[in-house]
C-alpha cells in the first residue's frame, strides 16, 4: 500500500471539517438535544466539539458521518468526489473541486442511507449488536489463510441477505438510477445554469460570484 507523507502545510483538519458540517445547520434551538436523541451521544459533548472545547471522538465522527453520509468522505479526507455524491457542506469552501451540484445528488443520499440500513441489518442478523470489540472485528474482518483472505461466518449471513432481502434489490435499483442520472450530469447542469443576473442575486462574494453551483471545478 502506498503511503503518502502527511502535508506539512496548515491544511484543513478533521476537527475543522467536523465543526463546518455542524455549522451548516446553524446553532438552532434544540440542535444539541436533537443530536443526542439521534446518536445517543450526550448533547454537552456535541456542544464542546463545536466550540473546540474538546476534540471530536471517534464515536462522534462516526455518528456525524452516519447522519450526513454525503459528507463522510469529505470529513475524512478534506476533498470531495461530487460526481459520486460525496460533497462538502454549504458552509465549507471545497477544493480542488468547486461544488458540482448533480441531478443524482438526492439519489446518492438515498443510496448511502440504504447501504447503512443494510449494514445495520447484517449486524443484527449476525448477532453483533451486543458483542465486544474483538468479536465484532473478527466477524467483519477477513482472516489470512494460505496467502489469501478468508471470510468469517458473517459472510454467509451477508450472502443470504443479498439474495433474499427486498431492501438489497432496492439498493441495486437506486444504484443504477444514480449511475443513469450521473451520466447526464453535464447536460442537466448546463440547462440549469443561472443567468449572470441570477448569479449576482444568488452570490455576492466577488471571488466566486461567477461560479455556478453546478460547476464541478473552479474557473
């Protein structure tokens, strides 16, 4: 595996990106309590992570990624893959891509959420919801054997789920729909491009006002 050395420049950090995702919604009334309800992580920890009083812990990062899976890739890496639905929040400045609004964005979110639901179903069927870390890692990890990687018995449960679950068939349908929409991205975004006057009304920042939200790259 190629290992890329960590940049020595002052690049964006995971902590920065964690805060920017939370910032997108604004600090609305009840936001922290709502996050506690959704994730099981106490509201004080969310508030402290947002105000940089503590670093976001792995369980907080994972919970935020599961709540906003379309931002998970950006949270982890700092870059986007807009053509495949991996975006940055509106509160962030993406680079080297711009924003790349695609007709498949909403379907990509459906695909991510459906995939997460199926992963949870696999864990439930495999009896992995109340096990310790070592058992869970053993179940989801592959084992080295005769210079190959062999699956745990959980692979059998996955195969059954893929074969018989209507939700798995729906996931494949959504995946195809996303791919079909993505293939038409250039034509669709060109038709939706704002006029110069509309662009001025939508964005007042003189450095980016000429860019449209459908532009994939800076210009």
